[in-house]
C-alpha cells in the first residue's frame, strides 16, 4: 500500500482519488501522526508527500520523519512536499520573490527522458497547475533537472538512483491534464499491480466503523438520496442493529418516494427505520410563505427539531451518521477566509451534532459522488436507486415558486412522474444530471375539447453537469418535448401549459428557488 503524508493541501484528497482510479490502495495520514514507529508498522511500498500551505523556511514548518528517505521505496514530493524533501536532503529553498506562480503554467522537458514521464511531452510542452510562493534554489545532491517551467527551473527533478521524484506543480488536479499518466508511471515503477477494488474499500470502511463505534448506538438521517442511503447500508453491514435510521417525511417528496424508501430499508435491508411522517407540521408552517429563503429556513429549522425529537427516543445513541462526501468537506473549507455571498441557504443536518452532543460517523468523507455510486453498487443497492438524480433537502417546496398548497404539490407530483417516465422511456435518464418539473404560480387560459380551461403552467427542467456547480440545459428533441407536453396536459388535471427552461447555470441556478 501507498502512504500519502498530508501537509494540509486543499487537494490532497485528489491524489488519493487519482490513485484509487488506478486501483491502488492508499491512505492519507497527517504529517503529525507519521512517526518512525508508524512507518515501520505501515511499511509503505511508496510514499507521496503532499502540498501544503506552510513555508519550509519558517521555523517549525511541518516535516516528515527523516526515516522516510531511508525506507528504500520510491517517493514523490508534490509542491510543498517537493520543497521539504529538497531541504531535508541537502538542497535549498528560497522565499519567492518574483518567482511565485499561481495557475496554469507550461513545463518543457530537459534532455533526460525518464520512466516517470512516459507519455509526457508527446506534443512538446505540457500544461500543469502551479501554486507556489517559495521555490527550490539549489537541488539536493543526487538530483537532476528533468523539466522546467518559466517560473520553476526545477519543475520536475529526480534522484534516479533512489527513485525520488519532486514536482513543483500539482499533477492531481484537473488543470494538469496529463497528471494521471504521471501517477500511473509512478505506481508502476513502485511495483503496484493495480488490483485494489471498491470491495476492498468497503471492507476497510467496515473495519474502521466498528473500531470507531464500538458498542454504541448510531442514528442516521436518511433522506432517500444516494449518499445517506449508501452510508446507512454500509454502517448497517458494519454494526447491524446498532444503527437506527430516521427518515423525516416533510410532505414535500416526490410520488411514491416515502413508500419506496421505507420499504427498501425496512423490508429489504431490515434496517431499523423510524418513518417520521411530519407532513402536517411542515406544510402547516409553510402556509402563506412564498419567499424562497423563508421557505428554506423554515424547513431547515423544523427538520432539525423533528430529527432531534425522534433521535431522543433512541436510547444510548452516541453517534450521528452522515453521508458527507469529499466535495462537501472541501467546500466547507474557505479558500480565502473572506466573506462569500449566500445564494441559497442549503439545507442539511449540519449543526445537529453540536446541538445534540453526538459524535459524527462519516464513512464517505473521502469519496466523490461517482465513487459513492460504485460503493453502493458493491453493497448491492439496486442500480436504479444508485443512479438516481439528486433531490434537494427542501424537496418540492423549492419547485413550487410562490405559495405552496397541497393542490399544487399533488399536481406537481403527477407531472413530475410523467416527465421522468418519459425520460426513462427514451433512454435519456443517465445522460441527464437532474430533471424535474416546477409548477409555476401563474394560471393561463387554454382550450380543451370545446371548453375553456384556466389552469397552471409548469416548466420542465433538465440539465447536464459534472458537480452541480455549473450546468447546461439538456438539448431534448422537439419531438420529445412535444410528446411530453401532450402527455402532461392530457394526464394531469390542473395543468394546461408546458414550457421548457433553457437557462444554463450560471446565470440561472438548477432549482427555481
Ligand atoms: P442550485 O439550484 O443551487 O442547485 O443550482 C445545485 C444542486 O444542489 C441541489 N440543491 C440542494 N441540495 N439541499 C440539498 O441537499 C438543498 O437545500 C439544495 N438546494 C439545491 C440541487 O437540486 C442541485 O442538484
């Protein structure tokens, strides 16, 4: 296995992701916990030293134990990792004055060709992502220059006798397009076969959950979404009936959603589940509310109250399980520390643990969405469930601009079910990141048969996206749109006009509120 020593870079997890994509097992450990004894015990086959925000020039700057360099295994130092390695091995690092580089840069090969760079420089220079203030000014003995960039004469250096490699840029990020090849070469020369799988991840995660939880009880807020579901099933595999799920039904779910979730977890998986049917409470509190932020805040607050009420009934609960993913973890860390604008108050159960005095179990913290899906698959969750489009915590409330009424919700549920049915029938579901209907707060005049109608208009939404941060509308064919509009108007009483939302994000958002 491979050891990643973390010096606190924002993107350390991406290194792990690149390696997992290459089917290599790795663990990230903060530099403080990597002692000589730890290294003996871990016995890594290769080591990666991550980037980090510190400066090696400062007193007390984080360092790996010197023993790392005596293990006789390949080492890759990235950014801060490169600098600390150079310094500890006898080179020199200087504070950047005029040599800082941030963002896109291009590296050019020096004369020497090495295995680490097989597949690189095929078309001349390579784009890389730099983010450094300090720079190496003198190489440690044994190192030679392999590639340079305008701001980093030592962009890639290596001590080939020891298989030590040092790069100034971040090969793990998307903006270093050929970075994956570099990792691939590194693990190959370290002798990894690339035979690690999600099954192994699952076993390891189960071991860690057991270790963390012991005999205590765990509660898990289940939303019916992929993340919390995968977390629940995984934890249930680890600790069985020590887990109780609480499914808060706020009356803003889609057609048949509550029944499906409850039956899957209770009947299929035999996971103890409390179905908190609190529709009256939520819909009552939302009566007359049309401001989007007020809706979100009302729902968020009630959600916490209700969850707490049910959780209090579970005796001996010490842990709260959450399906937090790695992007949630990075997003919650502020890059600049400066204030950011709230576009929408996202609703989740954050804030609960402090209030309830519970500790967190977050077995998906290191994973990205597609990895969670792979893990769900490994755990035997049905494919149709794993591939479900995301659904927001506040549910249909934010797809019903203006005042929410039970009538409107009922109409919306029916229209949405038909729209999704159409998308599935045409084989488009998996191409689309998210699709839904919004019921609009306007009624328009129509004619059906020989009669006048005066009913609601609705908008269809479908977007493609990688992460929900940006999105583009999905280019349905006119035939598809026409057929779907006809079905909705014919089959749903209360809607007589269908529109298609062709706004991208930005400037729009995916949801209507
Ligand atoms: P927007 O509308 O901000 O949505 O473009 C981006 C993605 O986030 C989902 N979303 C939410 N998810 N709680 C959630 O769990 C929320 O409050 C929430 N608001 C939006 C939205 O469905 C889309 O996938």
